[in-house]
């Protein structure tokens, strides 16, 4: 019987009626990202709450700030969450600081004790 490949849209003859792809290569190229059974929306969350985008491999708070500024952030620019919640990536909650400014602010707000963050 003839069937249409789900990936390349070419006709192919199948033996098993459950077969959806003309070959393994088509299946493997289709079975990526949102088509993969283990897809979780392209977002990874670290245990401390920071959210990372799987597609760009960047932290979401950095992506939000880059979009807002219209440029890429420099490696020395840090993003501070004003409310201390790393999952709250609304632009009004974010501010760009240098490393020293960020450390001073964290010490001032007592979020950092002995080099580690406390909640």
C-alpha cells in the first residue's frame, strides 16, 4: 500500500500500516524539538529557580533584557531580579548591573551570606 511520509511528504510503500515515515533518516529528522516524546517546551529550570531556554542555551532573564535593549548583553553585564525571584522575568523586575554593582546590591539586601545565596 502507498502512504505519504510524515516528514518529507513523499509517497512510499509500507509493509506495516503503523509506519509513518519512508525511512529511518526521515523519522530521525522529524523526531526533534516539539515532535520528540520528551519535549518539555524548550525550557530548563535549575534547582535554584533560574530558567534557561533550550534553543539558545541562554538564561531567559538575559534574553528578556537583550530584547528590551535591542542588543546582546556583554559578558560582564549581570541581570538583577529586583524581587529576588529568579522565575519572575518581567522586564520591570530586571535591571542591568556590573559584577561589582550586583555584589554590592546583594550584600546590601542581605541575599548573599558567605558567598552563597540564602532565601
